[in-house]
């Protein structure tokens, strides 16, 4: 796996991920990387390995979704000759191959309960037993990094993912935000990939017209960085020299048109913003922030901006008092530090100072804030 020197981007979110990678690289603790498909979880795993003390050892990657259950066991643990059809010789597994280094288990959430039990046994004892063997092979020293696009805690509740394995893997948790939540990185990433593919295909680096860049920046990027990379290669091949609206992929143009239409309909209908609906629910119905805002945010049903706006409304209500905000949002007082840590980790923290003023001043400040938003 070719590994980047650092993450590409200028957003606060990606800089936060970079810091978490550095922290993870300082130890051999297990790491769980989460995020939507295409956000670059494999790149994160590679950075952790190559910045850590195991950089001279192997980095072995396996996609758990790419094998049926019967073959996945053999891939992990190896097998002995004659243990199943086509087992014509002894073969060591990927865990043995990763001895002294790191194994990256991508899409760990696709693993069956039986395989989860086998993996848990290895994590607890370090012992390996090849398929068809009657004895263990010597203990191996492997760092484990796992990744998934699924929300594993939901699968734990549904009994489709083992709780003990989840907590065994989730020592260090790095959540990689989707590209739509860090749009300031789109231009930087696009220019990087345009240069890369221009060099690969021996073509000039195309320039992007201002209108086209607006469309590219506002696009939702459901395939995240992987999709952006593919679009960049397509633009190098289709539009050497200059990219304008006529040469943009149709899915980007259609998405922009749909967004404009939806915004117009929203304005016409005067729909109450999500954060204000949530605020009223927390205040009047006694609902908890953890169930009404935190869980939907972690499931990516709420955006960072919506959480920030919810916190802003709360601070207006409490005159900038975060401790009072905790109880206002129906959390126990001892959750104060937990609440602040969550806000800071996901860049949802709102400075309290501007809310500690007289009502008239606060109203003026709010008008200025909303006018600049």
C-alpha cells in the first residue's frame, strides 16, 4: 500500500484527524477507524503504521468483506495441506505474515459471528491455529488496526457484532469525516489529484473555471475522496487545458441543480431549521442531548453545523454558561466534561464569551451573526 506522507487538506477536521494519527502512532494500542466508504481509512492505517515503532515491519491488509467465511478463516490463520479442497500445501495466514508489524482489517463489520469469536480468541491469547492443524503455531506479535463504514455500536445492540470484540478493538477511535463536512478540502484535494493524473497520463494540468469550482465544492461527494480522485482523472482525460461547466460530469451538474431547487422550495415553505426543532424538543419535552442530538450526529443524520447551531441557541438561553447548558439539555451534571470533549473533538464547540452580555447587545450580536452566516 502506497502511503501518503501526511493527510491532504486544510480543514480543522482533517488537522484534528492528523493529530489523532500522531497520537495513535506513539503506541501499539489497537485502533478502530470509522467513516463512510471512500474517506481514506486505509490511508489513515498506513500513516499510523509508518509513523510508529513498527515501520520497519510488514503492513498487511485484508478486506474482510472480500472473502466468504470459510476462506476468511484460512486467510487469517493459514491452513495445513489437505484440510479442505484445493489445500495442496501448508500455508501460513496473514496474521503470521504480519509478525513484527501491523495488520489492517478493513470492513471488520462484515465479519460473521463465528469469525468474530476466532479473532477475539487471537486478540486475547496471541495464539494461532491453522485450519486443519491439531496444534498452535508460535505466538505472533502483531498490531491490529480495524476499520468499518458501519456504526458498530448499533450492530452490538442488534447482537450482530460481539460487544467484547468491539471494546477489544475500540481502544483508540479515529472517525474520519466525510468530504461534504469539510468542503474547504475539495479544492486542495482536486488540485493534488489533477497534478497526479496529469503526470501519469503525460497531459497538461487543466485549470478550473470559477463557476466549475463552485459546482465541485458544493457537490455532496457521496463517494468521498475516492469519488473525487476518479473525477479528477476523468477531467484530466476529457478536458485537457480547462474545465468549465460543459465538461463537468453530469452527476455533479444535476446535483447542483437539485440542491438549488430544494433550497428554493425550502425558502418558500419556511421550514423550521432542524437545530431549532431540536432545541424546542430539548427544552419543552425533557429529551436528552445524547439521544436527540449525539446519536443522530454519530449516525451522520445531523451535521456539525446543526450541532453548532443547537449549542449556539443553548448558550443564548443560558447566557454563555456551559455548565447550565448541560442540565438545560437534560444531561446529568457529571456529563459536563464528556459534553465539552465531544464538542471539541468534532469541532462543534462555540465560544461562550459573546453570549455573556446584556439582552439588547446579545440581540444585536445575533443579528450580525445570522447576517454573516
